[in-house]
C-alpha cells in the first residue's frame, strides 16, 4: 500500500512492523516525548506490543516516518502508540485506517485510545472517526464490522471502504448535496428521519452517460455511511452451477446476514432489460427473480441497494416503478467547477501554480471524469518523455501546453447525442 505524503518526504509505503524497525519506532517515540511530553504508554510497552500485537509502519526513502501500534483484549482494541515524523494528521489517519484493517479479524467491536496534548494526533484520530469524550482525552470508535460478519463479507467479495472517498470526489457539489440529503442523512440518522416522518430509502438507481462517476458515487455513499460495500457482478454469477437467477437469489440471501450493507449492481440493464418478445429472452427469468428480490431486500433496515445504468430507458418498466426504487437520480457530466476540482487532483502540486488551469478547464468542456483522468495522465507521460529526451528546454513537469495538447487528442466518452438523450431521460424518468 503506497500513499503520497508531504511533498518533501517523497512517496510513503505502509507495511507491517518488522524487528528491524525497532530503531525507527524508538526515534518516533523519543520525538513524541520531546514534542508533547511523555507518551501515554511507556517505550517498553510500545516495543513489546510491536513484537507480539499489531503494528504498522510508514517508511519513505529507507526511513521510518510513522508508526501505529495496537493491541486487542477481547472485543476491546487499544491504540498503544501513534507517531509521525512528517505528513501530519493525513499520514496519522492513514496509519489508523490501516491498523483498523489489520485488527478487523480480531473480533473487535470498539477501538479506543488515550491521548496526551498532541494536537496532530488528536486531529488524525478525529479524521478516522474517533469521538472525543467530554472533559477527557479519551477517544473511541465503534468498528462498523463485527467479527461474525468479517468472513461473510470476505466470502461475498465485499469490503469496508476508506472514509475519505466522499470528500475525495472533486466538485460535483450538486450531486453530492442531493445524495447527502436523500440518502446519507436518513440512513445515518434514522431517529432524525423518524422525527420528521421521513422513510429512509432502501433502493436507488443512478443513471447517466458512461464515465460520469456512478460507481464512484456508489462507493462514496458506502464510505460516507461506513457500511460494508458488496458489488454484485452478474457476469461472475452466470458461471454459478445454480445459474444466474439462483446465484443472485443466494447472494441476496447471504447479504441479509449483514447488519448494514450497501449492495451495488453496475450496468443493471444487463439483467433488468425490457421484457417481451417471442420467444422470451433467457434473461427474462433473471429479471423476474430480481423483481422478487428487491421487495424482500427493502423489508429490513440498515441496507441500501444501488443500481447504476448508462441506459435507463432500456430498463423494464416494472423494475423502475414506485415501491421498488425510492429515487432515480441523474449523474451527469461535471460542470466547470467540478472539472477544476478533478484537474487539480491530477496536476502535480509542484507545477500547479504554473498551469493556466482556467484554460485547461474551459477546453475540457464536455469531458467526463474518466476523460479528464485519461488526458491528465497523457499530459504527464508526454512531459516525462520530453524531459527524458533532454535538452536545455526540457520541462521540470507538465506544463499548460502538455494538458491542452492531451485534451485536443482525447476523444470524449459522451457524444452530443448521448448528452442530449440524458437531458431527455432526466425530464421523463428522474425521481429526485
């Protein structure tokens, strides 16, 4: 697992503790002592837990730049030590997330920590979802996945997603605000929803042109809720001995054993297309099965079905009716503000101030997020190859001209015709 950190420190890798890392952890512990006073746990206890419990280190250019150490006692987990030499709260939060992943199989229901007056550490814990107790430097986090669910989620091919996905969506503020109001708040705060007579949604369809980020939004919703994410792949289920319909039924049956879950079906038109015609399509039985599964899925709280489609007009009418899906939400092409946020994600920070980003944003009108990513990577590759060729004018990084050239040769995923059809679909079918 690799993550970028502070520009001056270069790339950072996270990995399990190795006995050779003792000196690095010792240095971090001593640095913490000098900066914020005596750590809550003594050095001997920290090093002992490194050896026999759970520990993750971050290293960059052969140097240990961060470490987190945890131990488990029955259902209670404790963070024994968190220290970073660079990267601040961002690196601290990533270390905590990795420790939580490593300890997820230990049967924990809660992860806690005792902190001294270390503001950077406190911010790192807060970013990872720990809650401070009043008048105490004590934080705890109820883990979203219990021990009995870990193996089931693994069997289903599901996973817990990082908490940062929601904030990582650049721009698209209107779409995010709509999803926050319609989906996240009623599901995350059921007491508030009940107070106002709002029924939390159970199933939604995200529709829009290809490459506009529907899958990204589905994952971000699960991340925002901190619910397990299970993606159903009809193409994989088709190989099951029970057949596609039987495998689909078995998957939904097993999902019911999870306390909370977001189930995602991409390109749902493949198994929920319009029925009719003679002879009947072999997939009609699958569509019928899915139509029966959705009402049963909706009966239990703490779950959300998200289906995504590029071709909502091809879906069976019975599939889209009220009572099966609460909302049919459009996800369209990013506007100028969203494009700017997406470009900023891919433009290296070292050259960002030298890029005429306004020109780049304007020239990429009509680009999907996937188109922008492709053009940005092409510009970076072109600039690097130019630098390798040498010469006095070799660039030190991508320049505006590289981005404009990449935009010029990037074919838009969404044609004007498809964009027009999307507007028609919003008017005819959207349910927001």
